[in-house]
C-alpha cells in the first residue's frame, strides 16, 4: 500500500488527469442521451411520414410493409436497450452500495496498521488539500443510479415529539450494512449517525480530506436523503483524493469495470424480454445476499 506524502504526491497528476477524463466521459453520456432523444424523434417522424404516404397512395403495399418493418426493427432495438438500462439501474439501486461496503470491510479486516497509516496521512494532508482534492471538491458526482424511492425503505427515526420526520431512504440490503443488522435491533436507529460511523470506519481520515465540504448532512441534501447515494458519493470523492494505490478497493471511475462482464451476461436476458423477471429476482436476492 502506498500511503505516504511522497505516495500522494505521485497520484496528484494521475488523479487530475482522471478527473479530466471523467469530464470527457460525462460529455459523452450527455451526447448519448441526446442521441437517444434524436432516435425517438426520428421514429416519430418516420411513422408520421409513412402514415401520410399510405393516405396519399404514393407507396405500394410492399413498400409500406418494408418501411414499417424497418421502423418496427428500430423500435425493438431501442426497447431492448431500455430494458437492459432499467435492469442495470435496478440492480445498482438494490445492491451496489451494500456490495461495495462489504467488500471494503473485508479489505480492512486484519489490516489495522494500514488503516491507521492512511488515516494518519489524511490528518497531515487535510489542513492543506492537494490540487487533486480541490479539483475533486468542485466536481459533480456521477449519477450512480436513477433513484426510485418506491423501491427503497424509509428508515427515518421518529424521535421524541416528532410525528412525521422527513423521509430518509435506504435500500434493504444497505440498511443491514449501515445499522449492523435489523433496524429494530440497532443500538441507535438514527440513519445519519450510523452512516457517519460507517464512512468513518471504511474511509480512513475521510473527515480530514472531505469532511468540511462533504459531511453526511451535506451528502444527504445533495442526494435527496438516499443513504446509498450518499455513501457512493463519499467513496467516489475519497478514492479520487487518495488514489487507488493507497486505497485499492475504492471507486475511482464510473461505471466500475467489474460491472462490464456482468452487464454483458445480462444483456441477453434483457434482449429476450426477461429483464423484468430478472430485475425482480435481483431485488429479492439483494435483500438477502451475502458479502
């Protein structure tokens, strides 16, 4: 593990370049969304033009059939793409934060010295942030998943004298990680308290690096009080500050490379119309999955 002042100096330029690369990838994502909108509009236009041609009688039946088949083929392709995107998004919503948190816990198991070393370096560097840290603070976090609170749990604690606290959302699987088990059996049922402790335990020295600008309260505001997104943003910012050399189990790019192979396997499921059923099983399996 590279965890020294010299080590952090070596990752400054690398991190800055990675942030620039992510800016370019964000522009690519915006372009892809615009491309999807363009395809949808083109389909509507072609459909309307075909209706006009059919009404005018300017095309033979065979020509109408050929154009209609081309339109239907494009619609089918776009539908399959959307099914896969919805499937991947649902899987991320249900399991991503919990999966990564469990992986980091496993990484730190039996490595107290390495954890302390990284936290110590954070304490030294915290008062004078590097250029990479400053760049990271100004950068918007990726869209880790499209939030659908109807699929999340409202875990807001009803304290004394509070009948209806503002909702605080969490996936079922991540709530087990945050609260250390069932919420009913948690020593403290307050989500922010437990999320703060989780970030402190898994991201050594996070408070020194990013605590002033991205503490739990700020993260909750930025992410519509969704705990999974708060943790993912904290992890993503932290990893881009310290680098993968010091924190090899972090999240330095989006989407993570480990998703590529899984998504490729699931593409066939979505293409055959099984995405909805698989998404349901993913949701059910995620609630009881192991780390």
